[in-house]
């Protein structure tokens, strides 16, 4: 049994920096941005197998060492220390129970590998009765809960190690407008960074990108303008492309969402493909979708060999878990990809 007071006793383990990582970052073309790459991520990154859900992930540390650059954590709200697991009673086995513990594991990695490709930290708050009865009974998710999550993150990570929405919005009226304007410039062959839009990858190494996953409940639309802890701290991942904060689009059905894929690229958004355990035809979905230049591929099938999806991912990412985006990256992207293949594992 887990005990909530475990979370208050956690201490950070300091790892020695890996000197091999302090190499020539200038070899990365400064014109390349975050939206020029495709990376591997995991869904329910903390998950351990149980009677109902037959899949497990390695520890967060092992995932990051393998090359995973997108982590997803499901938060269960508590008064002092938020907890990480999937569903109460039926699916509560986890490789990092305390939210703070999960953050520490990520921080230990980033402290050792200072020039790693930026890590997307996806967070979802469990709020339905069957997910977390306490949150359901106490009025659901409010701004104060985002304030608490932000506070816990900032106890582990400094502002200087984060990429935040304001950096992407810059002097534009919204994130959406900033990304659209940047993409239009790129289509015209102009890759100069003008302090808005996705930042150069050369200045983003070693950083964390906090993302709130809102593709199911869509609660942010009612909280966005009244809650600065959402607006100024979290990117929002969902499917609607017409919101001022549209930036990371999550899809799971490439046939149904084909037009969304095309439009998202035109708008400069990042696209996250979810290949979740239990979903039908995930191998076919991956095969149909990968040609559209997905930026983040999230699955429950990392470091395995039993399925067609695993075999296909292993083949496509044979040399690196970080690739130039086949659909949208400029031709000169390939000249910098060797940095990630050799230096960031």
C-alpha cells in the first residue's frame, strides 16, 4: 500500500554531470526549431501492469536514457502532495507514486545530461468519479489546482530550465497567431527566429516543456483567461485548432482526423499521435499517420518486440529516437541530426 506521507520525505539525488555532453552545440543549425523534429514519447509513462491493463513502462530514468522525450503523468489531486497513477482501485500501480518523485527523476536526468533534447512533460488531471471520486465530489478542477501543480514543478525546476507559453507568443496577440505567422515565414523560406513561435533547438537543449493534456474534458476553455497559472505556465494539448492557445494538437484516429493533420502543419502546431494500449488498429493508425509528419509519437510499446507496432517503431527509429520531421522540416535539418544520434541517448 502507498502512503501519502511518503511524498513529504523525498530527497533529490544529485548525479554527476556527464562531461561527454558538453560538446559543440554550435554544430546545430540555428535556423532549426522545435517543430522541425519528430520524437518518441510514452502514454501513461508511470504505468505498471495489473490484472486489467497488461502493460508496464520502465522507470522514468530508463525511458529518458532510452531516448524518450515526452513523458505523460496522470495527477490525482491531494491537499499537499499530488499523486500519480491511472485509476483508483482498478489501475493504481505506478513506478513513481508521488508527483514530486516523478519530477525529481526527470530532474536527475536533466542535471546529468545538460544538452539533452527538450523534454515535454504532459500532465492530465484525473477528475471523473470513476477516475478519482474525491475530485469529482469536491467540485472538479479549479485554478488553485493548477497553482499547486505549478508550485510543485517550480520546487524542482527553475524558470530558466523551462520553455513557457509566453516565450512562444512573444509580441503577438496569441500563441496561435505567433505560430501561424512563424509558419508562413518558414513556407516562404525565411527561417530567422524573431522572438516568437517555436524557439531554435540550439537554445532549447536541456529544458522542460510543461503541457496540460485537455483532449478529453476540455476544461481549459472556461479557465484560461481567469487563471494565470494555466495561461502563463502550461501549453495546452487538445484538438481544437481555433483557440488562442492552440499549439499542440493531439489525435488518435488518422483517418477521421486527416484534415486536422494537414491544417495543423499549415498553422505551425505540433502534432501528437496517441497510440494507447487497448485502442484498435494502432499499428495501422501509425502506418497511415507517420507520413503526415507527426512531431510526438506517444505509445505504450517502447522497448518491446512482440507487436507489429513495436517492430515498426524500432525500424523507423533505428539510429535515433529524434528524427527530422519528414513532412515539414527544411532540407538542412539532416546536417544537424547527427548531434542527437551521437550525443543524446
